[in-house]
């Protein structure tokens, strides 16, 4: 499938790094409003530079648009691409309001187009292994989930020196204005929706603990929450607690508690992270964890994964490949528009909890649990 990238900022290199894992994907070219940045991207990756967004949308050989623009532009670019008859894969969030995200989802359905949103890590070997363990009742009936998405004190790190492969700096002002919830909550939420199906409500709290995270380069009023915590109720009966922050030490663990034990992974950003189980044992009148943990073999070990660090431990292009596969197989993608809408609604509800303090938000959208990858059945 031929696709074009819109927006060639910092994250675009992560997609390009993993594109080589998907030989059936073909990059037709890219567009960016910053002409200099676009020229450097096209030269660095030996690809075409489209003169405008309209030129991308008018190209009949471009089947899919990969939207890597600033979140404030996601809705506008997504809608234009769908109206032009293009499938769309968008970086998170799908849009900045529920109404916009719902409009995009309905439009895609009406036009028979695939619409998906990052993150795609629920398609990873780690997530699929954990999902298989859930389906096999490895720890009995699931009752609760604890998910951590903490990245440490980012504002005290040398973030101004962070550069991607082309030397493009990390867009720290944008990151601090969008906030850690919209940037990171999806990595856990998509897993939970994939395992347990739709959520019915979320009780959330969000706060800005450090107003000035960019050394005076942005207005404190524009700083998004750097701490959030949410309790999610799923229609299946499972409850989950998710914490996002750029305050607490780095922790991306996800733990699933069942009647017979716990199922967990230490890092849900790493596609090949191990998945462990530990069973409960009864000693006299007390229940405690067995001192022995079992390590489940990670599925899909035949798949090639390059060696890189940090967030790039994720195969960013796998979500685009899922769209291509869905189109070729004439089916709804695993990261469907309804799935993306539901995950976006959850993330937005948590993000905007700052405006009303602690609140119970009743979900308006729904989705199905995810069909496992063929190698994870």
C-alpha cells in the first residue's frame, strides 16, 4: 500500500526507522508546512516532497495518509484526507474533542474507509501475549488492573538536547501543552480495551503540579496536566486504575489481578517485554503470592525487531501495516475507527478532568474487544 506522511517533525523518524520491517508498505512522499524541514526529510530518506496537502490528496496513487501533525491539526487533516477518499492513520489523539472524533469516525464509515489512531502497541508481541493469557484464564477471573505510565521529571532532564535521527529537536513546548495524558494514556487504554472490551465510565483527576516546565518559554496557563489518575469501569465488570505523570520515576508496568494470581509486564512500551504470572497460594488462613514467578514465552518471536532505545522500542509502522492488511483482506481493522474513538474519548475525559476536578464521566461511545493477531490465537 502506498501512503504519504503529513507532518515530518520529531516523531516521523520513528515511523521511518520501523518502516523497513514492512516491505509491503511504500512511502509515496511527504508534506510539511515547514519547507526547509520537508526538504531535509525528503533528502535524508530519499523520498518525494509534495508541494502541498492538496497535492497529496489529489494523488490517486496515495491510498493512505499518515497524519503526524501537531494534535491541534489532527481533525482538520484527518477530515480532508477522508473527504478525498484516503484511508487515515493518525497520531494520538484522533481529535481534540469528542465531537470532532465522532464526526471523523462517522465520515470514515460512510465512505467505507479505514480510520485508525496511534498507539498501535496493542498489536505488539507483549500485548498479544498478555491478551492470550487473559483469554486462557491464566490467573482466573479478572477483577482489577493497575497501570502505570510515569516518565520521570522530564522538565529536569536535558530535553532541549533531545534530537531525532535528522537532528530535529524534541518539540518540548508542544509536548508540555498537549500533556502526558493525551500523549501517553493510550498506551495502556488501548491494551485494556483490546482485552476487556468497552468502558462504561471513568472517574478522573488531573492536575498541573509544575506550571513552568519550559524555562519561561511558554505561558503557565497553557501547561497541560502533568499528573492524572483515572479509575475506569468496563462493561465486562473489570475495573482499572491508570496513573500518568511526568513527575514520578519511570514506570510503565501493567498488572492484571485475577482470582488466582497476577499477570504483569514491567514495560508496556517495549514490544518484546516479558509477561509474567504469579499464582496465589493459601497458607493457613492467609492468601499470598507464590514466591515463584513464571515467565510466559513472548509470542511472535519470528518477527524481526531492530535494536533501538526508548520510545523507539515500539514498531510505529505496525498500525499503518494493519490498515494495509485490513484493506487487502476487505475487513475492519483491529484499530478501527470505533476503537480509536472510544480510546480517544477515554483519554480526553481524563485530560479534561482538570477543568472540573474529580468527576464521573459516562462514556458515549463503545467498541468491541480486539481480534487477536493471527500468530496470537
